[in-house]
């Protein structure tokens, strides 16, 4: 058999020359000021390989510049990062051949482990129909707003940046895979959950799922703190909401499932929502439509976050929120992992753990990129 018949098609290779001209500034109430002498790292993350490819220090006016030649897989993404006050900050993926201005700017903030007022700008609650075992799947999304000019960081696992609660009878708790957090970013102690990752000025999304048994209903959901927007979606057509005056809007459909949608705004921290659902027992349970799978809740959560961001887009804040794809979240995780490894004084001691974690993230990244391509 000839070589021409057996040879595999070559993977498209990117050899374009690219350039990024950016600036690093600190955010303050009065505006921004450049950060001189700050190290900036240029990263490449692709399905073939990933890692830092260049670095430099900013000039006296906070400027940085990279000129590089793209290589390897054409789907590879490039972005710049810097670490300030122990917190990593990133640009969005550098998609053009020449990137400058806001797309190449990085705004950093001073950090504090002291009290910072974190506001619940939006809270979104999705309740599915019962599964075969009688449990109802729940998805929650919080939009946490840091309206200060400092990045809030946790002192330790006992002093999280933000604390929330889930029902006491909740089981199968999991951080939403389509959000911008990983499971180790949130601690759980009974019904209390704590956020350990830094919250920089602007909005931070926190999304998670869990299940509730039939005995958890009627369900009471306290707001705990003032809440800008409350959005509730319930798959059960005969569910009843009380305690908070909510406006029912047009139903939402997702993958053949229909959800009743309710909205309320500017709620006091003392507000409590009560949800009652019909009881399903015995053989009747098998006739109930199998509830919303976690992946469906994740998709719904992503849609709710987009809605919330649009609702708050008109509000002035130091840093504008950005909706990221799962691949971009993973890119940032890899970059943060690289930065932490580079800062280690004895990197060889943790190389095996570093490489194992990095390889796992790269595998997940490949799957995320493939999934996003299919949705385009």
C-alpha cells in the first residue's frame, strides 16, 4: 500500500506572528495608576502542549509588550497573567494577531483579609421535578459583588471570604462544573458553605447543585443578607411560592423541560421564601418525569448568570464582570498552577503533584474546547 494512502492528515499548524501591547494598573476609587516593575507572564495553552512562553517586567508607566510566533495546534489560546499581592490576574484570551487596549490591560488590586462588604447582587434558585428516588435536584447561582477597591482574600479555611447556607437535608452537594470555581474553592460544614477564593472588585459567580429529599418540603429559604435580584425557576407546575411577593413571568423551556419563572427585587436580609410542592408517593412516583439532570441545571445556571450580568451592566463598578467559557476558566486554572509552581522555592519536591494536576486540567480543557466547538 502506498504511503499516500496510509499517511494521516496533518494537524493544522499556526505559524502567525503575534503581538500584544498591554498595561498593568491598580484600581482605586479615583481611577487607575500604572504599576511599574511588575512581572508579566505570557502563556500558551493548547491540546498539544501548555505552559509559559515568555515573561518581562513592566516599564515605568506599567506597559508590557510581547512579540511571539504562534505554533502548534491552531486551537491553542494565549493570554498574559501577573501576580499581585499573592493573587493571580489575567487578560482574556489574546485572540487577534495584534492585541492592545482594554483587551490587553490587567487591573490589579490591593488585598485584605479583613472585613469587606460582599453584596448578593443576584441569587438564582432552580428546582427540578423529583427523580425516581424521590429526591429533587436543585441548582443555585449567586452573583457576589465586591464594590470596594481591594481584593478580599481568606485568612484560612476557618475564615472564608463569603459564607452562605444550604438546606440542612441537602445531599450530593457539588460545585457547578460550568461555573468559575472548583470543588476545593468551597468548604462545607453541615449546612454552611464558605468561599475560599479571592473576590476582586466586581462580580464573582458562585454556582453549585445538590438534592433535597421529599421530607425537606415545605422548604424555607432565608435570604440572610439584602439581595438585589431573586430569580426562582421550578419545574413542578403546581408548586406554590409564598413569604416573598414574587412576580411570575413567562415560562422558560430548556431541553424539552418547562420551568415556571418568578422574580423579585431589592429584598431585605430578613426575607424568607417558602416553597411547597405536591407530595409524590408509591407507584405514583414512577409516573413523575425524571427530574433535571445536573448538566441541565448547569446549563440553566449559565443562562441565569448571563441574565444577571445584563441586569447589573448599567451599574458603575471598578472592574467590569466578564462571562467566561469553561475552557477559559480552565486556562486560568492552568496559569495559576504554573505561577504557583514557579514561585515555589523548591519546585522539584512538588513536581510530580504539579504535573499530575496539570495533565488532568489539560485533559478537561481538551474536552471543554471540543464541546464548545460543537455548540458554535
